[in-house]
């Protein structure tokens, strides 16, 4: 038992090392192909957004409002840099904090409702944020969009000045921030109050009766998750240099739904799920670019197939194969006995 | 002074008074039986005590402190533990993990523990683990600690519910029909658990139960509720012999006993 466990740990560590090396060398592998690096950078930013969405799953709620927090983060980042005169890093942190602050204000009334009501509330709130940005022309440029968000300022590392105004370098910055954010989210989920999250998810009434501050935990969860969504928005703003609050932009309802699909396809029960789901569906979208008008159908059919055949998502495939093998082994073990099942 | 008192406690659901003007005192270390026909407000009363429901009127005083407006987790922190009528267990957890989750109050972890982790936490977690195994031994589930909680038979699940509630080391234990759906053997072992607990740790217990025979064996004092009001209070034997109680249960001209 411990042998296989150790083997699995080694395999996991090896996979992580390979992943890190590949991610690190990606610009070289792609020999600086701007198109693909842009896609990968956006992918990293989306992974953070989907992961932040998934962390709300810990309290058994589905948020459709995380694009709203991303929008707050993005516009805060842009405005703090353009009008506030701040540099990249402080405004990134501040934009995350602003999203978190909004979430903590909304959290108390929101978390009093559950299930579909929570989802609807968050969805409408995100739309409200978008419309506020849309009509607040003086500050945000309204439907014309906010153009000219500056790149992060250059950093001098080991005597070499690194500029972040090309995709090539911004890729590293985005991936770096996303990895740190994901590590924080992982710690937050796994570390050791794991029990409390599971308790709240399984039976929040019993959890309350045992002294767990259910509303408090939910608030902290929602706030941290909004913080991460805000950070992803900030990264997006400094990468794209222009923001638009249109329905078709990444702050519209469609994007909320897509994020949800990424999460479900990847597998919401696992931390790695959002990464896998976002990566696979982004690559599928790229591969089907020639039939762009049918893309939603392709994505939709993949989602349906995954939900039917892989209820745990793509990240659950190894576990699924294991159960399948175990069942087969059991069946073949029983077969020679010839129906003499003792169980 | 009584450990737990209610003064004119009321709860209305719309026009229905589930509990009305109830004055009750529970002394430290006693097992109080709460009986009454269906819909008499027994479960509502427990819900009011543990904070699942907010009172419409009146006060709840625990150790001299008015806790009427406290949220459930704060009451649990003061030492009020509850066993629900349904088998409320964490379904994604094993038997041992359920009890560990129940020990939450002994772990110093709050919502903000997500940000820090100290060696002190780890040391404490080990102590908590040992306590949980002791509790499982106490209710007789030590051999099943690694089974999924929901895969246990009903009687064992009930015992596990009690262990989970005990994990918080409560001063008052609220048991909502702990014997429902149990066979004779399971009933006896559950009664033994409640009695031992009361004798050894002095845990004050409020039992809501339909099994009158069990109540007779378990409690020194019983309260009969009807339509949210106290009908009679006394020894269980006095209670079941009272004409008003028989009338409430069986109607005015019953001639059963």
C-alpha cells in the first residue's frame, strides 16, 4: 500500500517538475511565437479566475459573479495606474483588495441565501458592476472602452533590465503571479481547516451546532476568492492595455458561463481541475478556430459528454480508470467461482 | 441557580404558536425528559435552545447569561451541544473524521486560520485525535473508525451522532429522539451511554423522546408539553399517570390503562 503511495508521490513530483520546466521554457519552445504566447498568457489568467470560482465550491455554492470581481480588479488596476499614478505592483494588490472589499460587503446578505438563489444574486451583481462601468463614461470611458493601460514598469534583475511590454516577458510575470496565487488558494483549501470546509459543505446546520462559525467561514472564503478574481482582472488589464465593458467582452454573462463550463469539464472536486479544464477547452477553441461560428456547440458537446461519462471531470480520469479496473478485477475474480458469490 | 432557564419563551410560525410562554429550568447534572404528543413543540423547543431557530419572545438564560440572540456556533462555544432528530452526519467523512470535525471547538481554528499555521496547532491536533478515539471507544465504535459514517447501520449512526456532539465536550446535551427506529438491544446500549455520561461526566441532558418506557428508566424528572405549553412537570411516573396527560395523548374518554 505504502509502496504504491510512494510511487504515486514520486510520479506526482515528476509531473510537477516536467510541468514547471515546460512552462518555464515555453517561450523558447514556441520560439517567441506571439500568437501562442498571448493565448497561453490569457490561459494562465483564466486558470486563476476559474480556480477562484472553484474555491467557492468549498462552501457548496456556485458563483456566477466572479467576472464581476475580475471587472472590478481590471478597472481598478487600469485606473490606479492611469489616473492614480501608481505603479503596477501596488495597484495589482489594491485592485485585488478592492474586489475583496466589495465581496466582503456583499457577502453577508448574499450568503444568507443558498443554491440557485446565490447563483442568481451573484450573476445579477456582476451584470450590475458591468453596467455601472458601461454608463460611468467620465471615469471608465464607457462603451468606448478604456484604452492605454500601461505595462508593468521594467525591473532590474541581476544587472539586467527586464521590460514587461512584450508578450514574451509578460508571460513570465503572469504565470508567476498565477502560480503564487494558486499556491495560496491551495494552502487555503488543503492546509488543515480542510475539515471545516468539508463539514460546512456536507451539513452546514450540523457544522453550526458543533461550534463552527459557518457564516464567518463562508465570508472568508468568498472574500479570498474575490481577491483572486480581482488579481486575475488586474493581470488582464495590464496585459491587454485596453478594457471594454461590452456584453461580448470577457466581463459579460457569457464569460461567467464559460468559466463554469471550464470548471465542470476540468472537474470541480479537484484542485487541478480548473487548470485542466481551461487548458483543454482553450486548446479546443484554438483548434476549431476555422469553424468559429460552431465553437459554442463544440464546447457544449464536450461539456455534455464529460458530464455524462466523467462526472468527476477530466481531472478525475485516473480515479475513474482505477475504479473501473478494480471492478473488472473483482468480476474476473468472481467469474471462475461461477455465480457462487458470497457477498 | 439552574444551569439553563427559559422565561416566557415563545415561538410563532405565522399564526401557530409552536411554543408559548414556556418557563422551564434545568438543573446542573440532571437528565430531563421532554415528552408530549406530536406537534407539542418539543423539537421546536430544542431548536430554540441550540439557536437553530430564533425565539419570537421571551428569554433563554444559560449560566446566568442571556443567550436568546446568540447564533448557533456561539451557543455551541458556551457548551450547548445538539443531536438532531435525523442522523445528521458529515457524509463525505469517515467515522473518526466526523468526531474530529465535532472537536472543532478544541482546535483553536477560526476562519482566519487559513492564513497561519503554527506548531501549536499540530500538537493540539494530535491531542484532539486521541480524545476522538476515546470517544469512539466510549460509544463502542472504535473498530469502525475508518468506515464511512453513512455506511453504518442506523443504530450505530445514532451513537456516532452522540459521539460527534460529545466531541465538543458540552455542558448541556440536547437529544432529539435518540431512540427512534432502534431495536431493543440498540435502545439499551443508547440508554446506557446517556446514563454513563451523566454519571461520569455530569453532563446535563435534555431528552425528547416518544418511548415512554425509556423515559421512565432514564430521567428523574420529566416535563410534558402540549400545544407549546407546559402541561405538567414531575417524576416521569407522575406524569404518565396524570389524567391531563392521558387526555392529551389519547383523548378525553380513553380507557386504555
